[in-house]
């Protein structure tokens, strides 16, 4: 008997497939607040092996369970990506500029430091190393630091007066208030005065880092030859594992006292929520120790660099040298390793290494690998292969701004007086001669360099490291920036902008010109500001 086909809904094909019972268009997105960093990291890691929602995971996880999980999967099994999920905020105050440069030298780092443009550093104070019984060295250090701060104050005042004489406060349609005018000129005056600040100058900064970066950062600091930086590593580890400063602690304690006065039973229930100590990263950073791979490699590479280039004079070099790629990967690796332990330019070292026998190049590469442990990342010098390599020689003050560009590989040479110093001269700031203090500036910088050399030769503990603190920010430092095309465009455009400091504006402009010479067809894609053109110094 024929059957009647079932009726179909209007506009629905007879062959339509019914919706699966598993189809769920219910995407949910919510921010999470109130979980300790390591507890949250554990909850996020559970997505990998559990079907529980984030709400369910966080409700069942305790700090003790998180610690047990991290001890197993992070330390025993080496699942290091788990630590990327725990982010910790730190305030790091009254450390030297030298220590700050070392501290922030991470490729995965976010933070902000006191600005030498918008703050007067005259009352910041400075770091005093331990000189032991070397009283003469201590006295020379103290006097030199005080002299540099006096020169900083004099330079700031003199340049400010010169700027006021040159640039009047605008009136009419583009009028500025007197306060805004003064702030703009003071910022430009500080741009010049900062050249006098020694690396000993105290600064402060805030950083937010994930626990993996924090662990490697602490280990790197503990491996440093300077006592202040090793001590900083210990303090950073203690801050991560110990009780964190709680913004609401005082208010919570007051509320807890009121609850206790009303109901002891309710107070016992609320106390763990209101007054408990929060430990930001009690597990993931607690085992951070000095890194033997880094320490031993540094020592051996320093010896190898001394054997290879110590008798070779350092060739004069431009502010920016875009080193064309002619070498093999092996030569680049060996050259970068030697560069990191010397003061010669990358071009000079590259040409020297390229002339060595292959077995000698292989030996240098081996020096950077032989001490590597099971969980050690390769030294930064092994981040090779980028097409654009800018070897930059600039003042340390301007370098601190360039240092923020972490989407590239930076190989930073050690602080030294060997490259001399910069004298700030620019069309967008009053020159030292115009301010009548050029001779004073030169005398102050050269006296500081001489004092640094004297202290380095003294019998003070860590004399060579202590001497570096007297180097003013005018002192040149060399660093190799390896990057792709997009980053070269980004840095050149951002750092050449008129509102920037003339030191790095010049570097950014020279980077563009270097690309223009070697890759002329690509130069038109750079939206740079011509450093040689005058700018309005009152525009921020």
C-alpha cells in the first residue's frame, strides 16, 4: 500500500538534515578578576585536560592544589608554557639607572620607568657601591657623583634660559599658557641636562611580567657580576614569593574589625577573605638561581674575544651601520658571540671571523653552547638570520629609549668609556655653546671618565663594576639591532617624530638613510620625519 510522504515545512527541502543535538552557538566571553596569579595559571592550564569551565575550575582550586600541580608539571615535566599564564605586577623603586638597563633587558617585558624628560632627577640620589677599605676610591666616587649632579642642575638652568631667549611664548591664535610654555621648555632643557646624569642615578619603574619571564629574569640578575644587580635579583624573587603589598589591606582590616565587633562567628568566616596574605608567585620563581650556562659562557667568550681582538684597534664607526649580509650563518653566529663580549663593531668582527678557518668558527660557536643545561634557552646571540642588522653607536641616554623596542634582537655590549661621549647639539634644542656651558660640560664628562678609570684600577671590591656607575648618560654604548623590514619601518617612523628626543631622532633618521642606500626601492614606504628639518619645540 503506498504511503504518503510526510509534510515538509514551508521553504524547507524534503532532504533537510535535522540539527545535531551537539550544535551549540553559545560562545561566552568574560573577564576574570580576583584569582591569585598562580591559581589562575592552573585554571587556564586545566583547559588542556579538563572540560570544566573557568568558573568551575576556579571554584575548586586552592592555592595548595595549584602549588602541587605546578611543582609536578612545571618543575618535573618541564611544561614551561604554564608559567606564561601567571602575570605579576612589581614596583621597583630606587635602583640605579645601570641596574634598570640590565633589569629591563628582556624580550618579553612590559613596564614603564621614570622619564628624564618630564622629571627633575636632582633629588633622586644615587647608588653607592661597597668600597670596603678603599677609602680614596670611595671619596673620588662620591665627589664625582656630586659634581655630575651639580653640572646637571647648572646645565638644565642654563639651557632653559637659552631656550627662553630664543623661543617666545606664543600669542594670538596659537597662544599657550605660561605654565604650558614653561613645561615644554623645561622638557627640552632636561633633554640636554640628562647627558650629565651618571649611571649611578636612582630611578624607579613598574613592570608586569609572566612567571616564566620573571624566573629567567631573576636568574639572569643573580648571574650578574655587579653586587647591586645580584641583590636586585634576590629582592625580586622575595617579592614574588612573599606577601604582596595589598592596596585594600588597611580598608579590609578595618572592615574585619567592625565585623568582629558585631559577630565573632561571621568574623571567623570573613577573615580568610579580607585579611589573608596574597603571594603573587610562591611556586614558579622560588627555585630561581644563578645560571651557570650564562656565567660560564660569558667568561669563556670574554677570553675568546680578548684573544681574537684585544690587539686590534677599534675602527671608527658611524652612528648607524646597516651591515649587509655577506656571511654564512655560521660566521654570523660566531661574530655575534664575539661581538657580545667585546667593544669592536659588528662589521669589524664579522670581517675578521669570516677570514678564520672553519674549525675556528666552529670552536667559537661551541663556546656558546657547551655549558647549556637541559632547560636553558640559547644565548641571545643565537637569535640569528634577520636580514636587517643595524650596528648602533649612541649615547646611553638615547639608547635607553631605543632599548624599549623588543620586537627585534638586541645584542648589547658592556658599558665602557672607550667610545667617548656625545655632545648634544641639535636644531631643536639650545646648544651648549649657546647656553655658555660647553667647556663646563666637556670638563665634567671627561673628569667623570677619568674618575671611572681610576676606580676601576683600585683595590675596591668589584672595582671594575663600581667604576661603571660614574659613566654619564652622554657616554656612548654600542648595540646590534637585528630586525625584519616591518620593525625597521616602525622604529624609523616612531623615533624620528618631532616630539621625540633629538638623540634617537637622529638614529632613526640614519636607519632610514641606511635602508635607502641599500634598498632604494623600499625607502618610499617609510613615513619618516627629516631630522635635518627644523621643528617647533613647543609642540609635544
